[in-house]
């Protein structure tokens, strides 16, 4: 938020305004009246002042404390630098380039900063937004001054957003455009005619700040939702946008815009006196903003451009600059990104808190009832139903009955209700009560009911996590909240990945993913214990980030947590086994030769039972699907299906070797049905060609296409035959080549395709 330049030490070392003015004066002191100023020389001086000022600000930021890694001071200092340069430039244009002996009222001009620059919070390489306020009628001289300033600013390498308007025009545009209204909310006088700026401020306050703010608040919240959707509606992505992403700077700015609009405050701390935030919440606001500002400054300096994406390749460097060092079992870059996600989550908490306080304060004003009205409260299973949101009847509801914390989420889940933000705030203030629930049978039963519910468990678990209850109730889960893995494969944090995996299994059970996962959809209904599957998904990555084998450590956690959550000894052992070997099926399917009988035999020996095989297949599918949006594909599905079918035959009493001949005959009989017009002799000769694994590696339809390709090639005496088709199920283009085999043929073909960009 806007800060005083008093926080910037030794401002003269950033820009020496008087010296710059004197240098510019020297360039034109002998200039005859009406003569053109030496623009190249003027530009050299301004560029030099800009470069030296930026260099000094960066030196402080990357140097020694107390200014090191203080992003807030960088933003203030950069705003100060721009202020001085613009003021010098305005005076130079007004007094030396286009002087007026007796300027009229029509020649008045006010230079106003808007947007982030208006807040006095300009990132190192960000755009600057300027509003040139003019009287009702502007003279050619005023237009010349604006044009002179803009061209020099552009030539200095600055990206300048600008508008030249009257006060009346500015207010009229703000009335129909919320973006312009927000920009005017953050205006700051820079230089020129002060009365024009004051007139704008008075007009804005009278026109927009005397009502209930309904349209502004609704528009800003809708704008936020659209932005979240555009940026990817999750805080937990591998390369977050620190400004526009969910939980980022723009969300903080939005809260403060609403606060400015409704409460006329100039900094977050002032919201404490208004009863909107507590002192601790205001401190959280300021800490999150400073953290984001600091990271954003590092991004700008490292990339040399106004980039706001915390890209993968920058994360390690920024972590080191911020002092995150590697430790045994814990990488510094992962602790850094964890802190980022925790701050982003905190912004979400502040948003809920702010909206709740806003609603409560509006309700106390009868004239605003049309904006903030809700349905008359009703009772629902001991809670108050406030519109479509569940709330507690009294502030001491949780201290009287701590189990009510979990029961609240359960009732909301079963009745498809939201939870009132004020109640979520109350939960946050009473999180210590959750500690005593870990040994409470009713609390553990409620948790399992929510996790295994057929009513959208993903949303409920995410609510529990956002409120801080999940990690408090299961401390081992709390350790992976916002835990990252520094690679491009894992899109989400461990906690978000886990919650998404549970959401996927719920969708598979409901039949919503039958088209993508027909085998899993069939098998999930043959699983004997749903709690086993759901708990295994909850715990499969719970030991990540501790060092060592997270599968082994996770299995140990499962052995202690299973009984607490009401599982039998046998169920607990199955959960522990699934967690211990949750990577076994994918590793075998994707890294081993599935045509080798030993591969199947070893995997079957590990799994031991058809029930475990079903559980492991469904768990594996959910785990892979929850890694990221583009990780699952048809190739993986085919390999997992092949491994499952082969292993299931062994576990059901069959053998790989003994049944192979019979399976080949069955496949060839199915292929024969597709070969219309072939004589029996032609079929037999073709079936004699392939080696055994070939006939078991492809569906019958594919084998029939191969047969037709071979027949055409031999009939036409072609030494090379090629066929291609789009395989939508596997999301690939399948190319089939029939030719004489030579040493290195496959490698050469693969290389040719790679070179061609395939």
C-alpha cells in the first residue's frame, strides 16, 4: 500500500534532482527564443539519471540489511525516482521548452499518477500510468507539453499508460468503467496545477464514495473470479503468477480497493480501528504483501523485464537470494515455494474474513439492507442457516462443543451448503480446540464419513484444509500442506494433489469418468472396503519432504492412523501395504517389459491377491490423474490395463506360459473375423508369420489392419509400406511401417521423426 518517502534513506543517492535540473538548464541557457531544445542531449541526461537511480535501488535491495530483500522499499524508492524525473521533465517543458510569459487559466495542467504508481508502489520495471488533467479547454501549449513529456518518457525505455482528460470527463468515464474508477481511487498528485487534482478528488468522493458501494464491490469480486478462472483457479500451481494468480498481489490489492472505497483508509492497519481486521490479521496482510513484493522485485531484476511469473528456472535462484538453504531431507527451494503457497493461502483466508466483516458491518446499516440482505436464519442440525450458508448460533459454540467444528463441515457437505465466512473466521480463532479431537471417536467417525462421502468429498476436504482444520486434525497431513516438489512433473502441492486424487476416485465411483477409465470404473465397485481405498489415497504421499523413502515412512504413519480412524487391523495393514507400494504398479507398467513372464510373475508375487490388485490399480490411476492436467494419457492407460489383465490371470489361478498358446489362438480367431475376402490358406500363412508376443501386444482390430497392410505391400511388391492414423484414445498419431528389417532401423526412424518435429 502507499507509503511515505520518509522510509527511503538517503534519497539523494537515488536521484539528485537539483543537479539534473542544472544540467538540463545548461543545455538550453544559450538557446534563442523559440529554438528547439537539443533532444538527444536531454535524453542522454534523463536516461543516465534513470539508469543510475535504478542501479542504486537494486544495489540496496541485493546488498546488506536492512534494505536487503525489502521489496516494499524498492517499490517506494522506484516511485520516488519516477516522481523526481517526471517533475524535472514537466518543469523543463513548462518553463524552458514551451515557456509562457502570462499563462492563462486554460493552460493549467496537472500530472497525476494512477494504478500501482498512484499507490506509490511501483515495481522495478513495471509500466507507469499517468493522467494529465486539463481544464475544460486545452490550449496548443498544453498539448505540446504533454506530447513532449510522453515522447521523452517513451524514448527513455519506459512503458507509459496515459490519458489526457478534464475532471468532468474523468468522472464520467469512471461512472461507466469500473477499471477507470479503480484507477482514480488510487490517484496521487505528482506535479503541476494542484487545484485541478483537488477538484478531481472532491468530485470523485462526492460521486462515488457517498453511496453503499454495491456496484463497485460486486464488480470487483466478479472481476476477481474471472481473473482466477483465466489464470487457473488454483493457488497451487508449479509456476504461479505472483501478481495475477489466485492468492497473489492482485487479490490483496482488490481487498484494499474495497477498503479504500468503503472505509476511506490509506493502509491495512487502519482497518483494525474499523473493526474489519484484527491486529494479527492486519500484520498477516502486510507480511504477505511484503513477501510478494520482494519476490516480484527479484523476478524483475533476474529477467530484466516486467515479468510476474515465478517460473521454475527462477525459483532456486530466488530461494538462495532470500536465504533458503538446503538441509538434510529438505531443499531450500521447496521451503521457499512452500512459504509462497502459505502466503497465498493466507490471502484466501483474509478474503473470507474481509467479506464476512464487510457483510456484518453493512447489515448494521438499515439503508444498505438491499445490498446485504439474507434470508431469515433457520435452524439445521444445531446450526444456523443464514441464506445458503451455515453458521453457528453463538460465538462460544465451538468452545462448548469442539466436535461441532467437524460436524459443521459434515452438515454443510450433506446439504450442499457453503459455510459463512464469519464462522470460518471463528474456526481459525479456535484451531487449538482441534487438538483434543484427535482422540475423540465421534470426531474421527465424522472425518471418515466426510472423506468417503458420495457428496463431493473433494470440496469438503479442501474446505477443511483452507480453514486449517485438516492439518491440525491429522498433524502428518499438516506437514505436507503447501509442500512442493521442485520439478516440472508435479503441478500441485502435495496437499492439493492428495485432495484432487480423492476427488478423482469419487468421480470414478460415481461413473463420471467411465469414458476415460472404464476398467477403474468397473473395478472400484468390486472393492470390499471403501475406507481402505480412500485412506490409502490420503496417505500415499503424506511423508514427502522428510528425507528417505516416503513410501516406507507413509506406511508407518498408516499403521498408527488406521486404528484411530476406525479401521480394523486387516484394513489398516492393507492401507499400509498400498501406501508402501503405491508406485509399484506404475513403475512396473512404464519401466519394465510386460511381455517378459518374469515381470508379471514378480509383480503378482508382490500383490498376492486380486483384491489388492484392484485397489492398487484404482489408486495408481487416481494418483497419476491428480499429478497435473496433461499427465494421464492413453499410452499409460494401455500399459496399466495390460499389466492388470496379465497379473489378474496369474492371481486367479492361471499361468502365463500355459495359457499363451490358447490366448494367441483366440486372438487370431478374432482377427480372422475382420479379414473378409481372405482365403483360409491366406489367413493361416499370415498367422504363421508373427512371433508369440506380437499377437498379444495389439487389439484384434489393429492386427487386422496390419494384415491388410502386409497383404497390399506383397501384392504390389512394395519394399516399403506406411500407414498412419489418429488414435484419439491414446492422443497420438500412430504410424505403422512394413519393410525389411535392418540393423538400427528403428533408431533411424525415430530420429527422422524427431528431426521433423513429430
